[in-house]
C-alpha cells in the first residue's frame, strides 16, 4: 500500500528531475524542418560506434545525497531485496572512480527494486553528458540490473544530440559498495551505435 501523499512526492520528484535534465542538457534542439532533413539523409549515412568508459557515483548518505528514496512498499522492511523501493537519482559521472575525478556528466532518472527473491533493479536512467565533445547529448538506459552479479548488461534504448537514434549496451561492474550507507561507485562501459 502506498503512503498518503506519496504520489504527490513522486510527481514532484519526477518534475524536479525533468527540470534539472532540461537545465543541464544544452544541446541545440533543432526545429522540425531540420530534424526532417536529418532523417532524410539517414539512408546515405553510416552508423557510428562510440565506446565510453566512466564511473557512476550513487550517494544515498550525507548532507548532499545524489540518490533519494521517493517511494517504498509497506512490505519493504520485511523484504531482504527491498522490493518496492524507488530511488530518484542525479548521480555524477566521472572519468575515474575517485569523487574528485573530472566530471563528464550526470545520470538522471530512477531505479527501483523489482526482485522478490533476488536483488534486481529496474533502471530508467538518462546519461546526460557535459564534456565539450558530447555536451547536452544523452543516452537512455531502460532495463533490468541484477545488482549483485559481477557484470550487468543493460540496453541503450535511445539517445539525443550526437547520440540521436542510439542503441547499444551498457555494462556495469561495482567498483565500491558500502553495506552500511548503500553508497556505491559503479564502473560503466558503454557501446552505442548511432548516426
């Protein structure tokens, strides 16, 4: 059962995440005619492959968490897999595993615990890049993340900017996990095909 007022909190959190994504994404949005012309050229364009390597810093603790619980099922306290928990995120993406490593973007969206018998997360995350090469371009991850496995493969289902019409795979591997706080650093290797 959902707690009273929780729906309003979830809606507010989703609106905040969307507003933040719009503010961070500085890619120039083309008018419909330019987009149409771009699509018309696709038949003469070869697909490109881009490989990216970065670290995802998911911080649930401290004064400035980047992941916040926005919903949970009433049975969560009894569930060893935290079934029903939903976390909204705006996690930094960095070149290296250290928090002070150069920032390359943000992971914005949410993940939820969907496994009753084993820990599995549903990831709905936009990787919003801020480096000069990819500034404002995004890649979208939508899929299952069996978080306790050494390697987790999740689909890239789309993208914007340089990554328009992207598809591909994101492979995640936990670099650091704090059992007490839930804070984690996850290494990502992404292969994206796009035009």
